[in-house]
C-alpha cells in the first residue's frame, strides 16, 4: 500500500512586500486508491499546497515534510519527485512553444520509466487515451498547450496523467472552466487512471460539481493555509449549501 | 533637403509570446539613419573613410579583431571549393571584370569594398534546371591569413534549386556574395557558418529578385569568433518575393551579427523575415538589424519582419533593432516584431514536473525555439544535420557553463 503523507507543512513565498506565509501547518495522509477532495475559498493556499508538493522553486518550505512511502520528497528536485510517482495537473498549464505534444509525452514517458516505451504499444496507448478524452489526433503534432482552449489544456493534463501512471496525483482545479460535457470526459479520465493503477488523488476544487463524477472518500476544508475541518462526502454537500462563511470568522482571509 | 522619410511604427504588432518581453535587450527601438536607399556605396575601399568603430554599421562589432579586414590588403587569389556535379547546376570561376559582377548590388561598407576590389575571380554558381535539385558547395580552405572572396549565384529564368554554401575550418575572410534571381525562378540560398573557434568572417550578400521570382535566403551561424552576414535583398520587379530566415547560436565570447535589408522597389512584392537566435555563455553577443524599405513605387507591398532571441544564461547581450521605412501609402501590410526573452522558468518547471531532467528540458525548449527556422530551410538532409548541430552546440555550451 502506497502512502503520501503531508505533515505540518509550512510554506512561504517572497513578494514585493516581503515574505508571505501561506501554508501554516498542513497535515494530510492519502492512501493508495483514495480520493481526497480539498475545498476552500480563493486565496486559501490550495494551489500553493499543490506547487509545494511538486517542488515549484517559488515556494519555500519553512517546515514539515512530504513523504511518499516513507521517502522524503521535499529534498528532491522537481523531476525526481515526478519520477518517484508524483503528478500535478496544473490549474494553468504552461505553453511550450516548438515542442510537440507527441515529443513531449514520449520524452516524459521515457524519463519516468527510465527507458523508451516500445513504439507500437505506446502509439496504441496514446491513441486510445486521446480518443477517450475526445482529443483529435492532430493534437499530437501541435505544440504543448499553445493555442489550446482552457478545456483542451485540462484534457491534455489528464492525458499525461493516464500515460505517465503516477502513484499520486494532485489535480488543481481541473474542473474549473469546463462545460458539463468536458467535465464528464475529464472525470472519466481520472476515474480510469484510478481504476487502472490504484492512483491516490488529491482533488483540489472550488465547487461541488466535479464530485458528482469523481467520488471523494474524504473531504477537507482548507482555510487560511491549513485544513480547518474534515469529513466524508456529506461535508461537500454541506459546504455547497452553507458556503465557507463559518470557517472564515476569525481568520485573516476574507 | 533630404528626401522625405517616414519611419512608421509597426502596422501590426504580434501578441507577445509567453515568457517573452517585447523589448530589445541593449538596442534602441529605432535607428536614426538616413533613408537606407541613400546609403553610400562604392566598390573601392578608399572611397570610404577609415573605420573608427563608432559608425552605426560597426558600432556593435569587436573592431580589434576585424579592423584589418576593412583597412589592410587582402589575398584575393582563388581558394578552391568542393562541389559534386549535380544536374541543373554548374560551378566555375569567372573574371572579376565579367559583366555579371555588380549586377546585384555594390558595397555599403569598407570591408565589403576592400574585398570587392581585391578578389581576383568570382565563384560562379549557375542554376538552370527546373527540377529543383540541391547543390552543396563546401568552402573549407581559407586558412587564417586575411583573404577576400567573391561569389555569384545566378538562377536562370524559371529555374528552381537549392544552393548551400557550407563553411568550416579556419577563416579570416571578407567577401561579397551576389545572388541574381531571374524572372520566375525559385532559388534557395543557404549559408551555413560552422567555422573554427578563431574564425573571422564578414560577408555581404546582395540579391536582386526579378519578376514573379522568389528567393528563400537562409543564414545559419553557429561557429566562429566574429561572423557577420548582411544580406541586402532587392525586390526589383513586379511580383518578386523573398523569405529570409536566420538562425544563430552564440556561445561564450562569440559575436554573431546579421543585418537583413529588404528593399521593396517594385509593386506587389512580398517579404517575410524571421530570425531566431539563442545565446549562452559569458560574452555571447548577437546583433540583428532588420531594415525594410518600401519604396515610392512599391504599391501593394506585403512585408513582415521579426527577430526573437532566447537568452539562456547571464552575461550575454542581444541587440535587436527593427527599422521600417515606408515611402508609399498604398501597401497591404508592413509589420515588425522583436523580442529578447530569458529562459522561461515556468516552462522548465512544467517539463520537470513530468519527470524530464533540467538539462533535457532546456534542450527541448531551445530545440523547439529554433526548430521553427530549421524547418524552413527546404533541404531535409540539411535540416536534419542542423538539428543535430544545434543540439551539439547546446550540450557544448551547457557543459562550459
Ligand atoms: N507566487 C506568488 N507570489 C505572491 N503571492 C502568492 C504567490 N502564490 C500565491 N500567492 C498568494 O498566496 C495566497 C494563496 O494563493 P493560492 O495558493 O493560489 O490560493 P488558492 O489556490 O487557494 O486560490 C494568495 O493570497 C496569493 O495571492
Ligand atoms: Mg488555485
């Protein structure tokens, strides 16, 4: 059983006004095959948590640890973490001019597996995943995320999730900006990855919507840089009805 | 009274590429030069004042290394080239008083004039086939003593072909390359500089493009200490067009310069200029000055020029200066874009977050950046070879960092 364990994680960023503390002691444990939803108001630090786990250089770890099966991730480089089995589907995927989707995917797959995938099987997997995500074959020759619509960028993230087969994935607002059809397609992709590989998921979302398609085992309410409350799926319903107001009292996020 | 001059701002400005800033690093936006068509020309070096290094055409260059090419006697004897026999192409030497000499232009600077008056013969490459073959001319024997050379590339009416000038070895060379594209011809000229580290090379290209003809002109500068290739392309008859590309990669201490000048003389002429450069290593310096002149009779001109530089390390300098003059109001389009951007950390993070090592991620991005130009060359074999050469350049300068 794989486990991703986040303990007392504290993270800051440098801003023009000086150091800003964002994460103030996050504790979370995600087991193999589990889906944890993280819900919270804008600015509460959800993306910061995602980036800190992935190792974005802008986010400074002040304390705490993130371990994958007991191995510390925070001292590893970004690519080492990915090769260890972590994946981040970004809220705003980056455009990479001049690098085709197919070249990018093959390079990433080769890096993660430590060897180039066998051509035939690889093309087959790629075609199948793209078809399931309703991505036209022409995307293979397009530059990564360049000129993609918001929905196409999100599908491209899930395509990578399916092909790279990580142990744990952080999905940062993968649902935002998607219409209902795209939301279903993307959710099915996440569920397929989970069924195929026993993926553990940290699903960051602002809304309840995606939770109808990707069912969470646990829901965590994230406020002012830490987990304020946790529960089962019923907590998401309650948040939808009541909003975050009762958590915001006394906090400095508003 | 000077002739009326209009220096127009970009007619359309491209959206800025992700991670790039729309400014020039080290260069100012517009150059206060006289109308380009009025620039002084002469085939005799003595008609030019001695070069001080302050002149606009020399101000970026490391004159200590190249002043002798503007001022001292050069060896103008023939240096043999290697070229396979290819159907539709001929290669020979012509006398320097041949009627062809001077038909595509005349020197605008002292090094060019010095070479013009010294070169004893000119290498004459003629394209007559209509099948579109490819001729590679290998120029490797210049050595390190100061030399002058002259090349004339001539495409017969309605001919098609690709002429590749490949340069390697030592060089201490000032030269002129004339390109004559006769009516209806489609000519590609590629000049590839992969000189030794110490090489000095000042090359002026002059092209004249006839009715409904097209010149695809490509400069690839990778190796050499000081390499400057300045193409002046004159679109002299109706329907003439040019696609001018450049690709350069400067590493530590290298100076690479290119000043494409597109001269729209006739009506309904079209030009596209696209140069891309990468810089890595202390003292890597590149210069791009792109002049486009749309003359008083060039109604219906459609032109666009751009230069993009990718800065891969500290201590480099990229000058990028677009200059557009429009002397007729009746044009289809005239635009320019120039940008110099640092390596984008977000791209790097994205690629690394997919397991790709930092080194490989950098290579992917640079290769991608330059691929746009490589893909335009029009010779599959050369495209493949240059993709590998650029990769090697990148690994070499990464290792030197
Ligand atoms: N790179 C950064 N520079 C400055 N401030 C940042 C940066 N990243 C996040 N922040 C700030 O940290 C807080 C949390 O941001 P974020 O993690 O994006 O929240 P969420 O994803 O929950 O909306 C916000 O106030 C945001 O402005
Ligand atoms: Mg966010």
